[in-house]
């Protein structure tokens, strides 16, 4: 599984463990990149604003790809939350 498939793919389903691990890794990467951008460019400069916007856009897209989609079974398998033990975010 490559980086693009892990963080930007809208195919497949995730149960709790892969979701939490990907969420934590995504946040660590975003935090490190944000720190790097903040330390290399002045916060009131144009380049900082452009890079901060791009990082925010990429983070939002990645976050959307981790959300639950189809309720119930689909071609990828049974719903991991169908047994009623999971908490539905919607």
C-alpha cells in the first residue's frame, strides 16, 4: 500500500484500528510540515500564506478520505460497525 492509497483513496473501508493509526500518522505529518513552514517563512509573508493554504487543503482532502461512506454491506465486505458495537460519527 502506497502513501497516496493510504491517505487519499476514497475506495475501501476502515475499521477503528487502521482509521486511528492513519489519523495519527496524518496529523503527525501535518504538524511537522506546519512547523517546517512556520520556521522557514515569516508568518505574515505571502509564501507562508500560500503554503499554509495548500497544507490545509491537502489535510482536509486527506481527512475526508478517512470518513465512513456506505452504511451496510457493499462490494468491499460487511459493515464493520453493523454489529452495533461501534459509534457512528454521523
